[in-house]
């Protein structure tokens, strides 16, 4: 529970850092399409950092009951989804885009697991 809160907070900071890097440090190095990819990665990274904090709070409030598992699946999805997009932009390696949907799927599963945990706790 506490681990999710810490990971969420650290990822919030990292999302801001990477978002700023994309907005300022990459502008002259990559094209507009790649900046859009970076922006998407940063947005999802930040949203899910907040989601991890929410999941950690819910786990503290209601007890684990699946919340922690949902949080870890979300975290894995965030790393794979945003991480593959960050890596794609930095490296130009297009096949990394094929990994991104796996991260998106993990994010969806994490949200569904959160819904199930909430349903069971009510």
C-alpha cells in the first residue's frame, strides 16, 4: 500500500520531468509527430502516477482486497506503455511501437481490477 503511494509520487515527479524534457529538450531534435508521441507518453505517465496514488489510498482505506494487485498491474502497464513510447522517440526504433499496446492492455486490466476491488469492498 505504502509502496504504491511512494511509486505514484515518484512517477508523478518523473512524468513532470519527462514532460518538460519533451517540451523543451526535444523540440529541436525530433519532428512534430515524435513530439506528439512523447506528449502522449507523458500524459499517460502522469495520469497513471495519480492513479497509483489513488489506488494506494483506497488500499489503505478498504484493506488490500485486490487494490495492491491492481496498482502493480497499472504500474507495469505504465512502464511498458509510456516507456516504450519514450524509448521509441529517443531511439527512433519503430518496432518499439509494437510493445505499446501490451502496456495499454495492462492499463485497462489494472483499471478493471480496480473496479473489481471496489465492487468487492463495498
